[in-house]
């Protein structure tokens, strides 16, 4: 298919209505194309001279050429989230009708509190928003609605991660060790925000690392308190878009059982895992990396977890009212 466009000021009729010309060609050489264009231009000139009609459309192969329809702006619901520890973020909508140097261009949408504060806004794909963080102005354009017409945006500016320190008892609770988690909202906005929310609520305090498979994964996320774990288990978050981050040792993801099923349980890839097992991660749409454990993994607390449980018992049993006392 070959399309040739002449970019000239359009000819008009006596009432200044533009004459629209569309030409399409299939398997034509240059001489044939130029001949057709000359005929078409002559026809337009003739129409202009006679003042006949307001538009002319030319097509080959008996194909009807319809005027292009203007696309309607796509509506989108955007959740803007502030995960900074202490900074209040003023979020503005950038109104393109006003010049950049005028006060009317930026319109305040909301003041978003730190530590998980949020603002839900109905807008359109491509609209621009601005906010200032740590002395620098940042711009965001909602562009990727999910199947529900929503997008989730964490306002982190240039900050790539938020650090979480996890203290754990190791070697049969003989002493305490720790590891540091780098939570990365740009990898998985919903997953990172959900994890940080649970950390701030102290949900993970006292949880058992109930599934430890050396050289494979370690999994945790079932709260010790029955009422707390029952309540949080009912809260599911929507899936993030795939981020194509490789599942290397130390990478963390939420566990799940199907689309939009992520709740509280997370797993970390253990050091020593072989490549054949690594490539299996991420095949489920809910397995999206949201964090990475930092430091020397081979000598970290990851390698000191009690592995006596293996994959038993089934995690659904631990959710029972006496699950902790009966199975752990």
C-alpha cells in the first residue's frame, strides 16, 4: 500500500469551503502515480472554477473513502498516591489553554498527605499533572488504564525506592538478624503501596516465615492474630502491568491465586536458585516484582531461616482460628 500526500493550501469553492482530496494507490509505479495526481489536481481546479460541490473524493479499486473521524478523549480514573515519609504533595492539573508563565495554567487538584495519602481523580488519557518534590517539579501523564479504566500512580519524583528494615529470629530463635528491603513503586505501584501500607500498620510484626525452600523461595504474610489476618485476607489489590524485571535472588513479589488476588502474602527468591527455576517466575500476571532485598544475600538472614516446615502445612490451614498454635 502506498499513500501520497500533497501538502498544499487546500483549494476552496466560492464560499471558501475547502475541497478535500484523498488519493490511494495500489501497486503503481512513479509515472502512473504522477499521472493520476495530475488528473486529480486538474479535477480540483475544475471544481473550483465551476464552484460545484464542497468536496471531492477519489479512490481506486471501488473503495469508499470516508472522512477520518476525530477520536473522543478516553476517560480514566487515576489514583495518585504519596508514599513519602513526611512530604505533603500539592498536585496540580496543567491547563493547556494558558501559557506556561501564567498563574492560571496550574490548577490545584489536591494536597496529598504523606505515608500513603491518596487522591482519586477523574480525568482523560494524556492530561498532564504537576507536583513538586524535594525542590524539583515533576510531570505525569496518565496513559495506561487497566481493564477497569483505572491507573495507579505513585508520586515519587526521582526517588527510586523506600527502605524497610526487617528483623527476624533465626537458627531456631537463638538470635535476631535483619535484612533491608528496597521497595520500588516504579516497578509495581499497587504492590509496593500495599506492602508499605501493611508495614506501617505493623501487620507483618510477629508473622511466621511459613514456607522456606532453600535455593528456591521464602514466603510469609499470614498475621499471627486471627481477626487481623481474616480482615486483611479479604482485601485484594488489582494486578499491576508487567514490568519485565527479572526475578533474581532477593527479588520480592506478592503471592496470589489468580487475577487481582494479591492480598498479604509475599515471597522472596532465595540465593542459590538455578536458572531453570528462575525463568518460571513471572508467568502468572499477579507475579510482579515490587521490591528487592539488598546486601550480601549468601550471608544474609535469608539463608538462616528455619526450613523445617518446607511447603507444609498448606497456607489455607494457617488462616484457621487455631492455625498458628496447631500448625506452626
